[in-house]
């Protein structure tokens, strides 16, 4: 008995329903003596092969559990020629025939059937491209005419019979958000005020930001086709929206980049999120912190770890790395390299430099005069003195001085993968990229030794 798999796909309500496709496939399969079919389905576009049902049928084909692949139309399998050809090759490799209600039966061992299949699938891709182009042109034309091109209603509205209608309960919150913002409050503070007022709906800080940035609330729509006014019933006036945007832009202009040197490197000891930057600027000084992003995205603290002083942590990290590298890897590598270079230099100079005995012999034979003999003898002695004067102690001292003066977090930052701290804000881990070694542990062990 042949093992048959049925594939069903529907991307729009205008297309044949999944149940109707299933019944039609079953009726045709009986005429081909196929009694039992296992069905898999998707409700999404056929332009991609990233579909759960589709992935399942390809796995079963590769496992040898399918002899016939059944579908309502070939375009239900694919609307993308490149991906369709992969499926044809897979079916051919595992001796799987394809049965389509509207397109026929295809034995992929026959070259003529493979040719027909390629033609049908090419036509399906062409049809899909035409549909996509028509939809895109329709959206553009609606936008040019100032008509709505979406049915998704933003907070404060609901969609009703081709237009957006103000939701009075939500609109009250929108009005309050703009009022507080124009009074100088930030996103998080506004979210806290909303929480306290039973008449208003809770919004998270990022949702408060989205409300302030959305031009729909003054009746305006901005999209890639242009700017259109009076598209929505307005909740706030255009002047209020304009004033809010002026405040937001002014804040962005005045905002200076964070001076934190370890951004996106530190893990929260409580929830394992990556800590984010926070800077508090006062008249006399500036305070820098690394804080849990969960607390930044909510109106109240949701993670028990609030933050750590940025400057104090950066000093610890730099000192730990300096200590590790000057006592471990860096000194060892540079020391070995320098000594190898010195050894090579001695060999080269021994071959090229005249010895004192050779100079005396040349003087005795009259090949050089006394002045030349004196100058070359001094040069030989000076070069030997320079090479032999470099000791291990001097080398280590020099390297340590260099490390202390030029070893910075800016230099280290690209190589640091992750930094770990405890809930008590103690540094316990520094991990470098592609290195499983914890610098903190290694430094502690070397100091104990």
C-alpha cells in the first residue's frame, strides 16, 4: 500500500478552505487507489518554505515515509520557483510522486512529467508576482487618495466600517500622556502617574513613548507615500502634538552619549538580562550606573537588582585585567618575542660585524689606518654593550610601566564577551571572546600563589 501525505495551505479567506481542499484530495486519491492520507497544513504565504506543516512533510519524505505527495493545486506547495525546484529534487531523490487535484499526476521518474511540473510551478510564481504587484499598486493608489491603508487601530481608537472611531476610555489616557509630557515629565514618571489614577489605563514607559510619537492622535498619517491630515478623528490638537515633538527633539539634541565603558557586557545577577546604561546629571556632578533593563521598561521595579555604580565597576574590571595580563599572558608572550628577536640579532651581527682580532689583523697588514681602527673598535664595543645590557628585570619593569599607562577599557572592550557580578555587587567573572577562562579566578589564584 502506498504511503500518502496530503498538504493543505490557505493564505487568504478568498482561497479554498482547508477542509474543502481536504475533501477534494480524498475523492481524487481514491481513484488512484490511495486509501489513507495523512494531512499537514499551513495558513501562510507559499513564497517561503519556513512553514511548520511544510517542514513536517519534507522531513517525512527524507525518512522514506511517503510515496505520494497530494495537494489541491501545485501553487499550494510553493509560489517560489527556487524553493519549488528543491522540493522536486527531493521528491525525485526519494521516489515520491506528486498528485494535484487541478494539475494532474506527476511521476518524477519521467522527464516529461518533470518538465510539466516545472512549467506549472513557474506559472504559479508568475501569478503570485502579479497578485503582489496588484496589491502594492492598490495600496499606493489608496494612499495617494488619502484613504486608510490599514485596519489596525492604534491605542485610543477602534476600527468600524472602514474608518477609525475614538475609544473614549483609551482616549482619556492618551490626553493625559500628552498633558504630563508637556509639563516636563519623562516616560517612566508618566507611566507611574497612569498607574495611580484609576480612571486611566496603565501604559509601560515604551508605550508612553509610542503614544507621544504617533501623529495619528492629531488626525495625521505619515507613511512612505506622503503625509495626510484629517485621516483620523483627532484626540489632541496639532499644536499639542507639535509642541510634544519639539520637546522630544530638544531632549535628543541635548542628550550626550553615555560615558559608560562596559555597555552591553554586564549580566544582571538576578534575571540574567544584559544591563543597560543610566546617567543622572546634576549641576555639580554626573552619576553613572549600569541598571537592569526590566526596571527601565516598567513603571515600577520588577527585578530585585536595581543597579551598580559604573565608575566603581570599571575601575575593578580594569585593575583585574591589568593584574592578569602583566603577570600572565602579556608579559610572557612579549618577553619571549623580544628574547627571540635579540637572539636572531646577535647571530646576524656576529656574522656581519668584525671582531676585535680581525680589526687588529687588518691594521697590522696595513689594510686600515689607525683612525679607522679606533672608530670601528668603539662601534663594536658599543653594539655589544647595548645587546647585553637588556636584563629580564628591566624588561618586566618596562612592560609593567607600558601596561599601566596604556592599558584602557576602550582597548579591552572589543575582546570582552561577558562580565558577571553578584547580587551584592561583587565582581566574580570576566570572560573574553573565544576564551573559557574566567580572568577573575585566574587573577585570584596567581595572587595566592
